[in-house]
């Protein structure tokens, strides 16, 4: 398709059939001359609440294009469409004695394994947790009040934190690597629109199937998964990785993609003790705010039919100051979940199903904390800060993984909630009234208190009246970076070890983690020959 038409605007009440006539109008050609088109991007212009529009960018084929191309490409909002090419090098020639190992089956590990497997490298994928089917059962048991399992929870097991994430496939980056990863999610999620929507969303209910479909494709291409296999040590000889010590025995390998996510604190500790270079990294701490979804819809949509057409509405707010406070991972029609891997800790995050129909809206309210504040000399100082406050959250939740909760009005007025009161939240194990001042450092609390009135004003005073706060929330990004070489993706402390994804501090979300995994896998493919 040689042409691209941008800024094609249609009322949201009109379906995509109306794109063709609009393209003909914009190009000044007959409708019959528009011989094909494909949506490249679709976004929502929500500025006029009573006249919402979809804005499309579309690749187009026109009849007799060789003769017309030059003049058409001069029209406003029309240019030549140059598709970018995904870099897919042929395998290199350096010999490998063992197949590569991928540690962690979250988005970073899964995409790395998929790339390696489909290029003939038969990767061995290890995960400390179980396969996704068993994981779904464990999560249900936990939600019903069961025990917490440090290897099988909302964060650990097949698909990693991605499996019970909200499944928003947004990414601030763009380019062929991002497109390639989105195409894989579209393929395995059977939802082609994720490649062009501005806010693609799979939903937590679909992610287990997506993760399973990835595994089937990896296995079909010669890869292998081992669940319940926790990596506990690295064997290094003369700076080169030679084997992994795991809970299921020694695994010889000279190449390992380390995709452990940001919550494998025991593995971070092991890496530090092994001498793998790591450094502390800025990360976010905060609370989760929740209100009835109806309020958010009323704020976004002036016409009732918009709710049926567009589903639960979301918001994205920021208060700028000495320290910004911003909303994060807004889960429209979702629910609050425990984002914990270690036992006796409590921390929140949010998810939603594809129908976004819980009746609640929740979002993180985040503040960035810097290594200078919590200990720039200790690579794991940020982890220790998280642990300190997550332990407080656990105790406030009666040591039963209940969610400490406080009405926003009480939080702002420094009023302790009545311990006998009932605060309704979407968190299924239940909540307990608590003063949230205790779950975060004082500087973070005072910043949120400064920001909430500003955010409320920006949101036409609809953010706070019925809002409830829960917390702490602090697993939005890694507080650590596992240092690696820019070109080779390998740790300077261990040749053959490729730290990737969110846990290594190089990604912040499903797609960016997947892309990071693919890039490391590509570095392996371009250098080595697959093991026979
Ligand atoms: C509730 C929630 C909602 C989210 N919503 C979104 C969203 O809507 N959109 C978005 O883009 N992002 C979202 N995220 C973030 C997203 O899930 C992560 O950015 C992403 O999963 C990171 O991928 P990863 O592969 O780097 O790590 P992870 O997904 O954390 O995977 C790490 C894997 O490594 C395994 N592992 C750890 N240590 C070891 C070891 N020693 N040995 C063997 N295996 C090990 C773990 O079991 C896990 O499977 C959400 C996260 C949460 C928790």
C-alpha cells in the first residue's frame, strides 16, 4: 500500500465501513478507485465530550497509482507510506555446546524464547512457578482466603506478572520491533486490533490463553518448558557462564537470558552475592485510588450511547510540581489485586477483564523516588525500602492479606478511619480501615496530599468525593538495574548472561519487556549457530 492518509476523523457512532468514503473524499477520487485500505492507528479524540471522534491513520491502495501517486501524496494529510522492516538476521556461526536457557516465562522471557525457538535454537525455558492452568487455580484459592505461595502467585508462574496484568498493550516506544511484538500478541490473542488501537487491551481473562498459545508455538518449534524450576545460582568460570544451579538440579549452559521480573528479590540477592554488577534505580511508590466506574464514565461521556459503544472510560492525570504525581495503570471496570511474591508482605496493583465490567475504576497514584533518597551505594536499597513498607501494609491488613483502605476525604483531613467502619473496595479478600500514612515514606505521603486536590480540580472535582485509597503500591517498576553491555546485552560480570525485561530495569510493561527479550534473543541468533 503506497499511500498513508492521516487524521481521518469519524464520529464514534459510525463504524469502520465509513472509512472508505472518507478516504475517497480526502484523496479527491471516486470511491471505486480506493481499491484497498488498512488501519495503521486508531485513537479517540475525547476533547468534546458530546462529539467523540475516532481518529485513524490508514494505508491506502488506489487504482492507477503509478500515475497518481505523486499528486495524491501532495494533498494535506497524505504521504507515501513506507513500512519499516523488522531486523531478522540469519543465525551466526559461533558454535554452541548446549541450547540457550531462558530464566523466567513472563513477557520478556516468553518473547525471547519465541524468537529463539522459531529461529531453530530450541531454548529451555525455566520458571519457578507452575504452568498457567495450575496458576489460575492457585490464584482463585488465594483470592478465596487461601495461603500465599512464594513461587505460585499473581507475579510468579507461567506468563509472569503479565498473566494477571491488566493486559493493556500500550508502549511509549514505536518502530518495527514494537510492531513485531504487537503482531505476536494479536496472533496469539486472536485480536488483530491490538496492532492499531491507541490503547489496546486484552484483559486478564484472555491473557492465560495468550500465554498458553505462546508456549504451544515455542514447544512446536523445539523449545521446552520446565515449571517449578527456580534458578538459585550461577556457575561462572573465567568470566563465562557454564551452568545454572536450580531447585531441580544443575543445568549446563553457556547462554542464559535472565528475565526474572522485578519481584524475584531472592534472585536479586543471589546475583549480588555472585558479583553480578547491579545498581539502584529510581522507582515509583504510591497508593491506589478507586471510585465507582459510573463516575468516570459520566466525566468522559456526555451521551449515554458512548458507554455502550466505547466501554468503561479511563483517565490519565498528572500534577506537576517539585515532584510530579501521576496516575498509573488505570484499570477501568477493573479490580484491585495483591501484587506480592514474598509472603507476609502487601502491595497493590490493578487488573480488568476484557469486558471491564466490575463497576469499579482504579488507578495507581505514583511518586518517583530516587536512589539519592534511599541509598545510592547499595544496589538493593530500593528493594529493602519496598520490603519495609510492604511489611507495614501486611500488618495493617491484619496479617491476612486484607487491603488497608481509607476514604480519600479522611486521608486528606488526617482523620483515622473508624476501625468498625466498612470500606467497600473491589479487592476480593476484603479491606480493613487503616491510616495509610504508615504505608509510605513521609515525603511520598505529603506529595500525594499536595497533589490530590490539584488532580481533583483537573478532573472537574469528580475524582475525590467517593474515592477510596488503598496501598501501598510500589511494584510498577524495578528498583534495581542489572547492568549490561549496550551492544551485546551481556552482563559485564558474566559472559553469556543476558539480563532483560522489567527485572533488569530495561522495560516497564508487557510490550517493552517483550521487545527487550526479542532484542537480546536477536543478539544471540546473530552470533551463534543453533545446536544440532
Ligand atoms: C497487576 C498488574 C497489572 C499490570 N498491568 C499491565 C498492563 O496493563 N500493561 C502493561 O504493559 N503492563 C502491566 N503490568 C506490568 C507487566 O506485567 C510487567 O511489566 C511485565 O510482566 C514484565 O515482564 P518480565 O518478563 O520482565 O517479568 P515478569 O512478568 O515479572 O516475569 C518474570 C518471570 O520470572 C520468573 N522467575 C523469577 N525468578 C525466577 C528464578 N529465580 N528462576 C526461575 N524463574 C524465575 C517468575 O516466576 C516470572 O514468571 C502489570 C503488572 C501487574 C502486576
